[in-house]
C-alpha cells in the first residue's frame, strides 16, 4: 500500500502547527503614565514637606519679630543667613528678587529632648551653631504624659545648659495618652515645670495649641507661665494672653533649605 505523505503512520501523531506567539504592544503613553505615577509616589513626601517649595505661608499683618523652631527634621541650615523674606502678596519666599520686605530671624528654638530618654540627634550641633550667632536661642522638651515627669525633667536638665542670655526652658505639651485624665496630665506637666523652674531659676515657656490651652490645661499652668500658642488658620489665638504665636508649619525661611519650617511671631510689647 502506498502511504500518503500526509497520512500519519500508525502509532505516530500528526505534527501540530505551532501557534504564532502574540506580541503585546504597550502604548508609550501607558509607559509614561506609569513612570509619572512612580515618580509622584517617590516625590510626594518631599513635596508635602516643602523640599522644593520657594513660596510658603502668608505672615500675619503687622508681624515684625520672628521665631523659627528647628529639630532633626530640618536640615541644610545656613546659620548666618536666616531671614524671613516676604513677597508683595505677603507670603514667605526664598526669592530675593521678588522680596518686598526682609526681616531677620530674631529667635531660634531647638528641640532638645522627648520623654524620659530621647535626645534630638541634631540638638548639640544646632545649639552650638545658634549660640555662635546673635540669635536668642531656646530649647524645648516634648512632653509625654505616659512617662514620669521627674525623669523627663532630669533628661532635659542633663541635656540643656542655659546661658543667662538664652530663653527660659520650653515645654511642648500637645498630646495626652489614652486613658490619661485631664487632672493627671496637668499634675504631671506642673511637676515638670516646677522641677525645671527650680533648677534653672526661671519660669519655663509652655508651647501648646490654642484649643489645648483653653480646654485641657489648668489655670495653674496657663495663668502662671508664658504661653506660646499654635494656631494655623490665619487668625490670632483665641487664648488671649499669649507671648508667642506659631501661625504656620508651612513657612519657607531663607537659610533653612530643608523644606517647610514652623514659624512664630513674638508679641510686640506696648
């Protein structure tokens, strides 16, 4: 029998035709969109922190004396150049060519300690640098209501050596741990204030938010200590008897090149 070449021999399978592989075509627009999304995700924290910002928050009307507070979150400080540059719209800027007014930073307050053990990693460096210049300088402690107030005071005292021309100690109190009562918080904060006041012989400044001062802190604190109030909605603190007002956390300051900074005004004495 003559075997047809197209007929498979017994016991063998006919060869299968190979399927042509599909080549997926990716749109260059899709690739570009993906790259932009990745870039946005990477850059977002820096944009949010104002790393690339040349313009920041508007200053309050009539403000003339400024205080900037710094910690390890703020780097690339040019200590001899700290200035509040204001453009024609009243906003802080780093663009000297569009400056309407330029004010020197008069006061620098630096984070020193937090809780019972933490010392800010840039404190020693920043404290020394500020001390070489004409700035009034201060050091603050971030208070943890869950920790022992005496141990927190001891940590601050061991870290901060004040000169006679430095600002008084500063207590930053703006949080209350779960389960802590208003009475407990005030008792512990007052214990820190009294321990530190006894050591340095000077009444500390208390930093807190407008609402925290009015709703949480007792008059034993607010009536006895100078108050540094944070309120960011362009209006003066509703807590009337304030010494300093932190009006923004999104200012740009010439000489502070690491992004946004917290900026305060100092109340003008009559």
